[in-house]
C-alpha cells in the first residue's frame, strides 16, 4: 500500500515526481550576497598631445589678436579724432561744410560724405543683388557641371582685379557709354529727385551713377560666391521630394532652394554692402569734385568717406587737420562694423549655415 502522506509529498526538482506533473517543493530563499565595495577611482585627465596643445594655443592666440587689433584701431581713431572734434566750429554730424585748410579755424561736417557714401553703396547693392542671385542659381541649378566650374572661376577672378583698373575703366570706358542713358533719364525723368540734373558735367562721367555701377561690378564676386555656397547646401531630400511631387525646375528653386538660402543670400548682400562702403581708389578716380552740396541726384558728384580721406592724405601736415579726416574715418569704421555685424546676426539664427 502506498503511504498517502508520501504520495502527497511534492517531488523535488529533478526527481521522477516532477516529471509526472507533481509540483516541486519551493526552495528556501537565499540571502543576497552584498556587493563588494569598490575603492573610489580618481578620474584620469585626458591625454593631450603636445601638437594639439600647440595648435589650440595658436588658434586661440590668433582669435585674441584679431579682436585686440580691431579694438586698437578703434581706440587709435577715437584718440586722434577727439582733439579735432573739440576744435570744430560747426556741427560734425549735420554740417555739409568741409574746410580744414586753417588748423586754427576747423569747419568740417560729414553729412555730405555720409549721403554720397550711402547712395553709391545702395545703388551698387541694388544692381549687384539680382545679378548675383541669377548667377548663383544658374551655376548651382541649371548649368552643366562642366560649364559651372570654369564659369565660377571667371566670376571669382573679378575680385582679383585691382581697384585702380576698375576706376580707370569706369571713367574712360563706362562713363562715355552711360552719357546717352544719363541724358535720357534727365530729360524724361528729371522731375524725380534721383534723376534730376546734377552738380557736375554728366558728359565727363564723374557721377554717382557711374560710380555705383562700377562698385556693383566690384562687389558682384562676393555676393555670388557666398550665395552659390549657400544654395549648394540645400538638402537633397528637399529637392528630390519636390521633384517627386511633380515640381518643375523653377518650382523646385522657388519652394526649396530659395527658402533654404534666403538668409545666406541676404547675409552675402550685407557683406557686399560693407565692401562697397569702404571702396576707395575706384570711387576716388571716378567721382568729380562738386562745388555745391549733394542734392540726392544720381548725376551729382562729390566724395565718399574713403575717397575724401585718400584725396587729402598727402596734405596731412598738421595733426589738427589730419584729425578731421580721422574723425570721418571713425564714422566709416563704425558704419562698416555695424553692417558686418548685421550680416553675422542674420546667419547666426540658422543652424543649417553653421
């Protein structure tokens, strides 16, 4: 006979009863083994190679040097300009008079210089921006690769042409060509202040109109090169997605390339504007000296900040008279700095350009 107590005894794991479906007896719970405390390890400093340390020092030093150099230039301009500004007999910001021949009676104001500088630069920007946009789109979206590369080199070579060559070309070649256009604009659109008869002889070509066109050609490589680089970075998935939806080439450009590159294009234009503001030799050669104040006409003569300083540089024989031109240079320095800072701020908010 079978013992009923024995029959109800659960089989242990591995016994025949376990194989017959009798539940195995539970094992007694074992106490967990406490982990062995490890000794705290001191983090090891990352190994820096001497070459990396030298390169980091050189890179940091270069950045600090550039910032210090810009600060030193600004400080120099301020220190040299303050004595002459204290001797100025007219309002420096609002006067159109400029007479520094007598150091004891300085009368100089920058209003005319500021207006001519701004009008020449904005005219150049207005002409260069659409042309640069068209060239950049052609090179990145339409031109065959065999043509795009050499054509881009030709555009970039314009930046290597000396300013004096552009100035001579503008005065002796472009000026006579633009004379009939200037006459037509004065005759038919002279009722608009921008196209009114100016204070210099249009036939000689030494007008703001001629200078603006020449400066536009000079800043064209800058705007084109930066815009081309931006448009080339348009994500391929965006372009392929637009093509997959049946978009034409122009629709691809309008819906993907231009929205992606808009901020970069505007920033490139601002960099071109900064270049135009500081152009010296070409503008100095082209612009004719005017006997009357600037009247907002494109056919006026005059001088920009840079050309005025360059023309008077041989006459800096007195620190008080030279200080008047240094004060004008300080205004140009600040103006150019602000324009380039705006260009940088436009790009800073877009991670795709970083």
